């Protein structure tokens, strides 16, 4: 079910209703009416009333009925049809008809009310000053409500009567009858002329029954709300009205300032005075108001070409049931007044007193809420800088900027990645064609250039893959193939082709040689084989550094920490074990010439209180040796040596690539 909250920023009271259902079946869920004490502060009063209504539990999508008395209404004719075409020119066309405001400071909307004889369009244009409308919207936003639509209260009144099917029915073969709809409020009298069920004209007269109350305010100094009650009491009873009001006493200008240290005095009761409002005075003011209202209504009807066709008169509003009002309207419109009964046509839970008190003032609030339930469209005053924007609409511009910035950053990032990829391709082996000799054999950049630089591949004696069934594969074929292969895979292709050349050469020579390469792992394993047998003599020790160089200055350098009174003798046993191993034919170690293999001793700090030293020993590695020779595959075993030494050193050799410095 659709739920809507209609807000009527009325003259004497702000009325808020909550309804749900659809346009055919409506239920009134709640209604709240808050008097407006000061008409000059109506915007803030509307915000406070809506906030109170929400606190009372009223919910739903908010719609606001803005007072038509603040709008400038004009009827103009345009020589063409089409709503979109009219919308483009309506503001320029109405500019010459408005003299009280600049048209750019107003919200302008229109309603098509008929066609002209020349296939044009007659429209009713409403122009509303933005300043007043903005103040109402800001007050509502401050109360936690932002109406999606803002319509004129006259259109809301017409929509309510349209929903109630209150207009005069058409008679076959006759022109559509005219219905006059009159709403009398505290400061405004609204008149609508409806042909069939189509609105053709409307007017908001700046005249209401507050004229009588304001007369009492001037004569007796009464608050406006109290004066309204006095007028209703006098007219209802037909007698004088006696009431008590507070007397506002001004503070003395020469009164001494209060003593801050003195105790605060008890608040004194406000002075009150008795006021007698004569019935004759109220009746005279009411009669004068009705006479003035009659003149204004006659003047309006005299200017309307449809006034003589009025067949039905509907009356509503808070002042519609005042004495003499129906008689006045009967005489002016020449039709019998009928009260517009809306509560009788919808479902609600109001009691009899609420129906009597609230019913006459519900038409506008109910009518604007019906627009949300599928009722006929009216004016849309939320335009230009006052247009309603949802959450996405508010962020779509910064979001668009963020998207543009994101796309630019993405393009920049892709450009950087493309440049990096290009550099990597140059580093690996991108194709190079000499622009001065485009028919020459292509060359390659980077690592592939280093491979081909010696021209070894160009010699058929070195690089050729024989193909018994066809042409041999040569350097030119390799270059042609490399151009079809992605750059990162080109070195792999060269390697695969070289493997085939090696296989072919081995088959031709009949020699298949397994080449043994000196292994850094074999050196470490041999070192473990030297340490493990002498561990009982070494006792507890700590291997703090291990550096292996398999390059030009081949050697193994390590630092071992020994503590205790016999640390030097234990270091001598370690040196002796290494020297003994160098004498074995399959040992990778050799004694360096001079004193290079002698250990270097660094005593512990004297203040540590521990006796011992760090011994740094360096031993050479033979240029060629048999990895994992017979001595290394002895009783202890190579894998067992690695495991045991790894246990001793906390996994040092098991993680040799992380904890051991190996240089090749």
C-alpha cells in the first residue's frame, strides 16, 4: 500500500494528514492540525507542525500544498500545442505579465485549460516567488522532512473534489456544466471554476474571516488566537463574550539591576484583565467582512466568461459554516451551496467531535496527499534550484568527476604498465629491424642480442638441425621462428633448439658424456662430515657464520664460538680434523698457502665473565673434485649427515640458501 503525508500550510492552522491505499480506495490514518499564532512566521510554524506530527507517529512520503495567495496567476494563449514545446517558452511569455517580481526569481509552471480556435493552447500559468517557497522547504528539511512535490493549495482542493466525484455530471447533448468550488479560510478565499471535471480558472482572494478577529485585536488588544475564539463564541451564541486575558506589563527602564548574590524571588502571577467583547461589534465587523467578500466575488465573476454557466456550488473551509455565509454565496453565484463532504467518502477512525472540528479544514491536505496515490497531476513547483534531488542525484556530479578521475588514473596506470612491458621486452629480446636496411636479417635487443652477438649460431657447422624429410633448420629459420613467438618465450625457444643440436651432435659422435659440476652442496656436506665425528672432542660450540665462495677465490670461511678453559685445544682439534681431510684424494678442501688457513682468534669481552673466543677459519676449495665421492658416501651417509648437522645447527644447512652466504 502506498502511504503519503499531505501538508497544508494553511492560513489559520497547519494541517497534516497521513493516508494510504490507492486513488479509488483511501484510508485516513491520522490527522493533526496546529494553529498558526503569527501569520508572518508561517514557514517556521509549518516546520514545527510537521515535526510535531512526525513525533506523533505520522509517516509517508511528504507533499506540500503551498498557498495560492503567494502566487501570481495569469491566463495566456499560445499559437501551438504540445506540453514540451510550451514548457520551453512559458517563462519568456509570462515575463511581460508580471510586474511585482523578476521572473528569474520565480518558479513558473502551467496547466493546459483549453484549446483556441486557431489550434493553439490556452494555459493557466502560476508564478511563485522562490524566496517564500525556499523558506518553507528549509523549515521542512530542518524538521526531518523533504517533500518530493510542491503544489498549489487550489490544485490540491480541486484534486480532493475530483476524487470525491463532487463535480456536476455532464448531460448528453449539452455542454459540460460549470461547478464553482469555494473555500473560505482565515486569510484567503479560494474560488475554482471547473468545467465537467477539468479546471478552467481559479483565484485566491486575500480576504478571510480573520478580518473580524483582527478588528478585535486592534480595538481590545487581544492575541489573535483569543480574538478568533471570541468571534466564534459571539456568532455561535448571539450574545456578548466575556473573557480574561493576561496583561503584559513592560519592564521599568530605571529599575535597578538585580543583586546576583540575592536569592531569586518566587515568580509572580501574571496580571489578568477582563475583556467584554460586544456581540454587536462582532456582528458589525462580520457584516462588513461579508459585504467586502461579496463585492470581491462579484468582481471576479464579472471578469469570468464562464460565470453564467455555473450549475453547482461546492463550499468548504474553516469559515464556510459561519452565519450568513451560505446565504451570501447563494446570492452571488445564483446556485444552492453544498458542503464538500470528504470524510464521509473515505475510511477513518475519527469520532464525531473530530469530524466536526477537523473536517472543514482537511480538503487541501487530503488533496495534495492524493497526488501520491495516483491522482491527477497539478503544478510542480520544485524546479530549477529548488528541484527535488534524491541521494543519487546529489552525488552523481561528484561521482561522475570521480569516475573521470578514475578513468584517467587507469589510463595513466595502463600507460606505465605498457612502458614497463616494453622495457622488459627490450631487456629480454625485442625484434630490431635496421631502418636503413629493412631487407636485412632482423636482430634482437637485450639478452637475446648477447646470445647472438658472437655469430656462433650463424655458422652452420655449429648450429644446424638436420631434417631428413625436408630442409634443415638453420639460424635464419630460428630468427623467423623467434619473430612469431612472444618476447618472454624467445629465450626458451633458443634453449629448446640448442638441446636438439646437442642431441644431434651426441648421436653423430657417439659420445654421451655426463658432466659433473662442482657442487656447493657437496662442499657443505663434506664440511658436515668433518664436524660430526669430532663433536665429542669439541663439546658445545656455536657456528655463527658460514661463507662459501665457489667463484674465482674458491674457499670456505666459517666462524665458530668455543667457551671453557680448554677452548684453544678444542680449536686445534678442529684444525687438525680439517687438515686430515685435505689429504684424502676425493676431498674438496685444500690447505691455503702461507698462514691463510690458520685460525684467527677473537676473545670474548672481558666484562662478560665468560672464558672463550671466536675462531675464524678459512680453507681452500680445489678447482676440481668429485662431488659426493667415496669418502662422503661412507658409513655415516650423505643424507644422514645433512639431517644430523641440521639438527645440531638448528636447521642451518637445511636452509642453506637463507642462512649461508654462497658466492659463485
